[in-house]
C-alpha cells in the first residue's frame, strides 16, 4: 500500500512540475502551433486544396510522421512544407526538453524530500 501512495505522490509532483514548465513555455508552443496552422492554410490557398486536408498535411509533416498520402503540388507550397518540417522539429525539441526538465525537477524534489526525511529520522533517534 505504501508503494501505491508514493507512486501517487510522485505522479502529482511530476504533473505539478509539467504544469509549471509548460506555463512558462506555453506562448512559444502556441506560437509554433499557430505558425504550423498558418502554413497549412497557406498551402490550401496556393494548391487549391481543402483546408482540412492541408491542415492534416501540415501536422503530419510537423510531427515528422510523413505518411506520403498527400503532398504539396506547387514549388512554393513545397517550400512552405519544408518550413513546416523545421517548425515541427523545433516544436518537438521544445516539448521533449520541457518534459525532461519537469522530470528533472521531480527527481530533484524527491531527492531533497528524501534527504530531509532522512535527516528528520536521524534527529528523532
């Protein structure tokens, strides 16, 4: 039972740290997502395709999945797709770095708590 409660505390602490980190980088993440959407809409107007299809293309490209079921047709739309790819790499890097920072903060908090609890136990005995 004790392991389960420790696990819940660690999860809450990780979620708290994730919220803290994403609160600070939220503007950058939203800007990148907005830029990806804007590029997708631009491809829709340039290639004359439905907006939903080009938004799908933009996010599949940005997330570096690249199914290949849709491709931009004109040269300018292909350049925009390359820009989307770079934005996606930046977006993924920021999300991974922020998540790792939150995990690092959680481990640091657990280490500090463990040392403090250990010192308290030493003082009590």
